[in-house]
C-alpha cells in the first residue's frame, strides 16, 4: 500500500471523493489536499499542491481531478520532477508509469465516470516503472529538457 496525494477543483470534487473512499478501502493512505466542496475554485491551486506533495516526498504518487483534466495536467507538469499524465483509458494509466515514470494521474471528472476512474486508479497505482534501457534513455532526455529550461530561467 502507498501514500497517495489527491486533489480536485470543484468540477472534480465528487469524483475525487469517490476515488478517495475507494483508495481507503483498498488500504492506501490518502492525503486529501482539497477542494472540500463544490464551491468554484481554481484548478491550478490544487494541481500545484498535489504536484508539490509528490515532488517533496509527502506522497509516493498523486491523483488530480478537474473538469476535463487538461488544465490540471498542464499546471501539474510545470513543477520540476512531476510527470503528470491525463488518462481516460486503462492502457495509458499503466503504460504512463511503466514507460514514462508518471507520478501523477490526472482525470477529467466531466469526461469519465466512477467505474472507469477506479479502473484507471488501480492500473496507475499497481504499475511500476520498468527501467528498461529504452525507457531510461527516453526519461533522461525528458529530464534533460526540463533541466535546460530551468537553468535558463535562473540566469
């Protein structure tokens, strides 16, 4: 069992609550980072909070839910060390971890229902990065891109 940071905006709140309950049933430790109601809020705030929890080691993996998943994915990927993937199918949810070392699963609460979301969460959490040479090579290239642009911003 692992520690999972979970967050959502108002559009993803209901699905987040259902996913959180199932994670707890499965025995995972859940770090609920909000939102805690359906009052309109801004998805970047919660995507950042989930991403930072993963980056800083407060959780092993993260799950973020917004309306479409697109905005939260974009926002979470701005954090160095976060590899967030927007997934609405089983293959992408496990392959993103196995090949790309994805550490944050993003879903659209207005795009998929509870049963699909739970299937994706299970696939995401049960997958492990393969560390195959081709995946290592590609991940190193992704990390090099991140590093190149981070160093340009600090100059």
